[in-house]
C-alpha cells in the first residue's frame, strides 16, 4: 500500500517538475486568470441583464394587475362559492318535484361525497402538482408562454386547478396577458387564504361537463354523474370517473349526448381517447395499477350511459311555472321593500309598469341561479290523482267550432290555512301553457250571488233566510227598460231567500243586491281579493256574475272559504317557504285573517247553500256522485249563453272550485251543470281515496252563538198571526238573533171568494152566496207592484185568496147542451164561459112539471151528482159570477116516469105562486149584506150587477136576481123557462 502511494506521489511530482521546467504551468496560470476574468465579466453582464429583464418583467406584470383591487378573504370566498346553481321545487312533506328552468344545471356536492376515483382522475389530468404548488407552477407558465410566443402547434396549457377556479368564478375566459397576470396573482392569493380541500371542492362544483342525457348544459361533478351515468358523484366507478374527468378540456366536444335531448352521439371516439389519456396518467401517478387500467379500458361506456329522465317540466309543467311565478312575485316584492320602493306612490302608470318588470326580471335571474329550495303546499299524491281524473275524455263535451277542446280549471284548498293542496291547470298544459286554475279570468255566473247579494244583505239585516222574495217580473234600476231574466225565461213567484238561492233565481238576487250600498259590496269583494274590478263595479248585473274582467278559479274558490271560516277570509297560498342554499329561510308564509262577514252571516249563508245539494236545488244530483258523505255546501253557476259553468263546494275542511268552458267564448254543449258537478265529484272522490279523513270528514259546521230558530209568517217574514196559522203559512228558519222579527204579521184578511176556472177570486157583491166560500187573502197593498199576483203564488198557498176580484163577462150564460145519465150519475160538461162560478140542479117528481132547485155545485167541484132512486126529472143550469143563470138543460128522466098534463088553471095558479115567491125573495135580498161583511165599503163602490147589463137583467123573468141563501138541496126554486 505505502509503495503504491510513494509511486503515485512520485509520478505527480515528476509531472509538476516537468511542467515547471517547460514553463507550461506558468502559461496555464496566466490563461486561467484571463478566462476567469472574462467569465466574471460575462456573469456580471448576464446577471445585470437578468435583473434588468426581471425588473422590467416585474414592472410589466405590475402594470398588468395594477387595476385589480386587493380582495379580502371574505370577498374571495363569496366569489368562488357564488356559482350558478339550480333552484329546486318541493312538494309538501319535502318531496322533490324538480329543478326550475335554468341555462345551466348544477347541483352542489360536498368533497366527502365525491368518489376518490374522480378526485384522483381530475388531479392526475388537470393538475398533478395540486397538493404541492402555491397556486401556480412556474415552469408550466414558462412552457405555456414559450409555446404562445413560438406559435407552437403543441399547446399544453399552464393553468392549475386554482387558476381555473379563478378564471371561472372571478375573471372571464378572455385570452390576454392582462387576464393571465390577474389570474396568477389571484390564484396565489386564493392559496394563501384557503385550504387545498376547500379549493378542490369549489372547483369540482364549478367545472363544466357538457350536456346530460336530456340535452341540458351541466356543471359540477354531481350534475355530471347524475346526468351522464345516472348515479351520484360518490358512486362513480373508475371508468366512469375517468370518462367524466376527461370532459372539462372540451366539454361540448367530448360530451356523449346531442343537444335538445336528441340521444347519444354516433361517434364517441374523441371522448373515449380522452378517457384513455386520463387512465394512463392515473397509472403513471400510481393511482391505479395495470389490471385496473385494463379493466377500465374494457368498460362499455355507451351501454352504461343513462337514459333521458322524464323532465319535471314535461310532467309538472303547470306546477313548475306556478312555483316560479309565485316565487318571483315574492322575491320582487322583497327587493322593492329592501330598496324602499312603493309602486302605489308612483303616479305614472308606464313608469310603474317598467319599474315592476325590472324588479321581476332581477328576481327571476336570482331565482334561477342561486340554488334556492322552494317548498310548496301541493300534496303530490292528490295532485297526481287529479291529473289522472282529467284524462277521462268522457267527462267533457266536444271541441268548439275553432277546434278548441272544452277546458277545465280546478283548485282544492285547506280552509283553515289557505294552503292550496292541489289544482288542475287544464286538459293539456303543453298545448297552451295557460293555467286555467290561477291565470284564466272568467265570469263566475251565479256563484257570485252569495258573495255579493245574499250574504251582504244578511250582514246588514236587510234579509234573512226566511225573508220572502218575489221572483216576478222586475227591471234593472240602472236600466228601467231592461228586465232581469231568469234561466228558462220564467218566474216562480213568491219564495224565501233560501228557496231563491237553492233554485238560483236571478230576480231575487238582484233585489237583494239593491238592498245594499254599492260601495259596501265593492269593499267586500276587495277584502276577498277579488281585485280585478272595473272602477265602477259592482253593477246590478255583477251580482249575477257578470264581471267585466272576471275572476280566476283560485279567487272564486278562496272567496267561498269565507263561509267555512266563520266569515274570515284567509288568503290562499302555494309556497310554504323558500330556503337559501346555505340553509337560511329567507321566506316563510305568514298566516293572515281578514274579517269579511260576521260568524252569524257566514253560517246562515252556508246553511242555505247546503240546500243547493237537495232537491229541487241546482246541484241535487251531486251527492249521489260522491263515494262519501260529508256536510257539504256549495253553489252552481252558469254565465250568459252558457260560456262558463261552475261549481264551488265546501265542507268544514276544504273548499274546491271547478270551472269548465272554452278558451274562446263559445256555448258549452249538453248538460253543462251535471257535467261540471261530475268533474267536481270525481276530483273529490280521487282526493278522498288518498286522504279520507280530510276530504270526507264527519265533522259538521258549528253553529255560532247568536243564531236562533224562529217561526214566521211565510207571507212577510214577520211573526205569525192567527190568520197566518189558519192559512198554514207558518214557517220556521234560522235567523241572526239581531234581526229576528218583532212585529206580528198584518198582511192577511178574511174574505168571500168564488172559484173561476179552478182559481180563487174575490166574490162580487151580488155573487150568489151558495157558490161563495170564506177564505183568507193577502191585503191588496202588499203586492201592489205585482200584476197578476195569482200567477206567482206558491203551490202550497192553496188557502190564500189572491187580491184579485172575479170578472163578469157581461153575458147571460148559454144553455148547457151535454147533460147525461151515466150509470146512475147525472153528469155535464164544463160551461165554456170563463165567469161561471157554479151549477144548479133542478128536480121534478114523477109526472110533474114543477121543477124545484134540488142541489148546487160549485165550478171547482166534480160536475156530477148521484141520482135518487125513483122516478124523477132533472135539469141543470149554469150560474155566472153576478148570478145570471142560463136556460135549463134538457131534462133527464129516471125510474118509471109517467107523463102528466096539467090543466090551464093549475098552470095559472103555479105562475101566480111563483111570482109571489119572487117578490118575497127580492125583499129578502134587499135586507141581506152585499156579500162580504168585512168589506162593505168596497162593495158599496161596486155596481150591484154590472150597470151596463142592468136593463137586460130586468127584462129576464128568471131567477138571476135572486139570492135565496138556501145552499144545497133547496126545494123552493123553479128553473128558468126552457123547452125540452
């Protein structure tokens, strides 16, 4: 070892000596010093140049970002998390309905709910140094800068995930050094403020991924996983994750789906090649092994792509539209409130409209991008069941001449809260996108009568259910030449308010409306949110539903819930609450109650409306259509020319309204009322099947205090008198205790009457008493404005004699021509004159020509008597209202009749006896009161026997001037002369 070291030192020394001797070393040292000095000078120049260039670069960089404001951590947090996210709509009970329409579908997801495969694939492909860099990778930036300056065909990019997040959320996609410099600065600042996991989570929710199976643009890994493979982000397999991770480089170039939901692209090679690249980088970075790599490449992407999902906008288009419309209204009102904007203070109409539309547009934009949760009151099961009911075409009439289908609108709401449980927008929302339940304004026909006529008049004490209303010819006060007409163009006469509403008569409704101040009616409608009124409404015709601008089904139904809520109006609503994506409840429905009617008026009205479902009510068929029984009240409605048909029904729990009609006013065909009621019943039955306790409740409406059951006279509604009881006109009904009658009826009087053609009339002073009867009549001044009151008395008022006097035709009745013996009964036909009040039957014994009055029959009795056994001869005469008597009829002979010829002296004696009796009877008549002891003064004014016929009567030798008062079976009178 030592020898070797000695030899090495020797060799080195020898070489040194040699160089020294040759002066080579000296020359090398000089050369070294020169080279070193040159290198030193070059290095100094290079560093100076580098410092100059760096300084210039730094100055240039600073100039590029000088206008970028310095952002705080909170500001940057708001920016990176302020990504557009879809707002979702929920049924009641937190059942997801779907997403509101937006340009981009995105669903936020937490990092722990993302597959590790996807995270690894993204990092391996997009930013391999993500967990090492401080926001940027300098060499990647220099490489990208060189490629940009050299115009290289290979552009590898130099952006980290942090830089991409800055570009998407804070900056724009503009290609410029200015934007790139800001991106670098903000990326480094972002890394300084946030953890890597926070940055990664934000990136995964922001990055775009092309389209989903429905053709909608998507962003964020959750929307991508669901929209491409139909799974959540946490459940992505390795090949699925690799496929999705490759999409951000060219989202619409690599997306597997065509636009507008037209299916899958024929050629998936670009995206599959990109998937291979992602898997390759994952293998290189050690995220997967060779086996996993190969298995992932063999995965059939096309076969595992998800199918298009039924869009909530297709199945629930009307509901989604309604949710957005109402949410926009809520948001815009809140925005205006925050800005202290009051539209009512803006006088210029155009300015008001423009400002309102601006706030609504801002509300719409915020709603579609800020990821709200809109929770609705709609019961999904009932709503779906209602849509199935409407698919039954047998419930509807034919299309009109324009080809439009018969449409329907319906709404079901909770009385106690006002929550809308379900609605029917129409038969095909896609055809027109018009919600017939909430947006279509139509006249509401007779359903307006309780709201604007009867209930307001009851509230003011002008009427009560037992109040008598005359359904008789009546003219509008505002237009005296125009008559109020009823359905069927007829009048049913005197009836109670209860009966008038039950039968939906127009005349009584207008009369009730005219009992209230016009402004009072308007105030009530406005309280019930029927606000789309003409400045001069309501008119008289409005009480019949003739609104100029109409109401929606929702408005009309909501108004009827007043009666179920003891007179309080609880506004309907469909949105329960709105929740921001951070969980903050930014809107919660507030319950509101507005007093419209007293509890007493509400109950009296609904009690009357119960009878609408009872015969002869206009909805009497409806209970038979239901699969359940409940305390149901309601009202039908039909507009002029049958353009609209309505039924609104309610029980203690719910109110539901149904309308049918055409979009363009056209007459409905067929039995519209029963058809509307069948639709209502079908919807109610469907809801009852799902929630029988709510729809078919056994609970009855509770009668409030202050309601009494009172007997009254059916003529006037006052306390019954003895005459009213005798006439059988006492009725019982409910009253508001404040407005019970406190006076006894004085409308009746006792009178004599006769029957003409089956109808009663007041008897004349000289009407034969044998044909008059005692009865009860209504005093003449009570219905003085009604002509022919007899035609308008109810059928059950048979004991009431109308205040109409019998009329004399001025002629002596003609002889009866048809008198027969039919099986032992003497019969004759009714006399053709219209003033005949009765008939006299005369009888003569066997073989005698001496006929005496045997019996008298009133005109309203059976025109027949039973013949006596034995031999007799019979004759019949007709008697008119003033006592004139016709010639006797041909005689009818019974038994073994023997003809006897009296001698002339006997005839002479008989004639003398008859003349003597006539004189005695005339004296008796002069002593008798005229015919109606209680009306002598009126009778004195009347001519005794029709003055213009007095001369004729004096010439007649008959019994016409005689009133013997003997009644039936008189034996003292001879018939008028006749020839057989």
